[in-house]
C-alpha cells in the first residue's frame, strides 16, 4: 500500500497485531506511518524519517518505551516532536513516569478505535499534558533516575555474564583445537616414521622420481604426512597465540644457520621450482636469544610465501643487519606483490587474498594456497620474542612483479652469551 502524503507518524510497538491495526486506522486518516518493533529501531527510524509525531508503546524489549523516549529527547532534531505513550500500564505513577521520561501525553491501551484519531489529532495540534506541582515532578524525577540506574546495572551485569560465558566457550574451543591437533598428529607421526623406515630398505623398488614406482608412492605418502603435520602445527599454534599461551624458549642461537636450514628444508619441498636464493650479512649477525624451532617456523612461513608468490626464475634475497640493539632480517622477493590496502590484513588469521574457489594447496608452488594462518603464526612467534614483523610492497601486479619485502625486527637481549 502506498503511504498517504499527510503528516508522518512513527509507531513503536512490538505486537504485530496492534501494529497492523493502528497502521490501518492512521493511514485511513491520511497519515504516513512508519513502524518500529523496539526502542533501538525506533531511534534509528526517527533519526532518518524525522516524524511529526511518535506513538510509543512502553512495554517493549531492549530499551523500553520510557528509555527510548528519554533518548529521543536528547537528539537535537527530535527535541520538539510530540511523543505519546501508548500503554496498558495504567497503575499509579505510570502516567507521571511517561511524562518525566519525555512523553507529551498518554493514550491507554486497548486503543479505542473511534476516539483514537481525535486523540492523535489533539497531540498533533499541540496538546501537552503536564505533571502538576514542581514537588510531585521532583519526586517522580528522582524515582525515574533511580529506575534508570537500576536497569543500567542489570544490563551491565548481563553483559559481564555474557562476556564471561563467551570467554569460557572460547577457551573450550582453543583447548579442543590443541587437543584435536595433538590427537591427529600422533597417528600421523607413526605413519611418517614407518614410511621413512620403509624408504630405508634397499629392496623397495623404483626411484623417488619414477612416477608410479613403489618408492615414489612411499615418498609421496611421506611428503603428504609431513604436510599434514605442518597444518596441525599451524592450527595448534594459532590457538596458542590466540589464547596468549605461546611459550618461547630463550636459547642462545645464531640466525645464519637457522635461515640456511629453513631454505634447505624448502628446497626439498620446492624441488621443481627454479628460484635462486641470495644471502647477505647473515654471517655477521650477533648471537640472539630465542626459540630455534619456533623461529624456524616463523621464517619458514615467510620464505615459503616468498617462493609461492615468485614465478619460476625469480630471486629471493635474505639480508641480515644489526641496527643498534636489534637484528633486522629482510626477505625480499621478485613476486606478484601485495596490494597496499591488504598489507596489514594479511597477518590476520584465515586471511588469504586469493579467491578460495581456486584454492590449490601447496607450500611452494607458484601461488599455491594455504589456510591463511602462516603469517598469523609468524607474527605471534616474533611478537612472543618481543619483535615485530611487517611488509612493504608497491602493490599487486602479475605482469610487472613489484615484489614484496618482509621485515622482521628482533630485539637483542643484554646477555646473549656466546652462542651455540
Ligand atoms: P597461508 O598460510 O595460506 O600461506 P599466509 O598467512 O602465509 O597464508 O599469507 C596470507 C596471504 O598473504 C596470502 O594468501 C597471500 O595473498 C599474501 N602473501 C603473503 N606473502 C606474500 C608474498 N611474499 N607475496 C605476495 N603475497 C603474499
């Protein structure tokens, strides 16, 4: 039904039958009618449509009719709009409370359909009810303020309870993920271990590179179980990072052998990729304190990304420098680059830039996909060491290949010891 062109009335009411009835009566009188089901919706609609009159049911959810009225009165453009309480609450003090809250009048429910249009017209025409003496008004104002603070306290408590419950559920989820990934990893470790033992046997025929040979198939099982291992580790680490429970050892270590171990490991994965590595300054870096396996993982994620987003024939430069009391490692690739607006978000968990419809799981293939957890884990690990990680890239371009540079800043402790 088209809205009549007359004055606009906002009717706030949670009962659909009452809404339909009042709407029909008002539209028949030529008013345009907007409907709101609760106090918060009423505020939003009133701001938007600037009605000529508001009819406010008092007993509604969330903000009740009194509170919604008080709030409406504090909105500059709505200060003068007549607000009329429509309610079945007709006990002693209800009328006064409605007036104190900011209503201009009071229509009792159930609505008398014959009288209703005249009542509305009267308020439109300027009718305003008043409480009476200043003493009575002051008394009701005090009672109203106390009621408001009481309701506020109830809401704050309900929010605190909901927050505590959410934290409990979140912890259960994190514990479950840690346990589940542990449970899944245990049988996988057996599979990997036994396949490795089988591969030691000289009587296993074939060559790892000979497609379809028993040796190649066993090698494929070994590679696949290692990949699954990494996925479980990633999921587990993100849960620990989320729950602030990632612990890092403080061993003395040198970063150069660590970086070389990561690159060797990845070369094994990316056997078929023609990518050249260049290292600068790593040998001169001082000894640092940290957790070697975790740092291996942090660097692994960054360097495997550099491989994934660099086409064959590209180059990856890994540089180390000491700047005052920090060690600065950069991993620079010749790849597709990262859009400027995404450069912070790529460190968020589950964030992948690519269309997941084209997802192709690989750690080193050109643009092979992942879970979107790698950089989250890297950031968590580096931050747990007191460091920082960020990226610089001129943008994404598959033709021009602007490349990306990941920076890892690592603090030097006062007592790095002698190294190992
Ligand atoms: P995943 O674990 O799936 O590899 P990451 O958290 O490591 O995810 O990376 C998130 C996203 O950041 C990737 O989907 C990719 O779009 C982008 N990205 C990360 N490193 C690079 C890089 N060196 N070059 C281009 N894009 C990158």
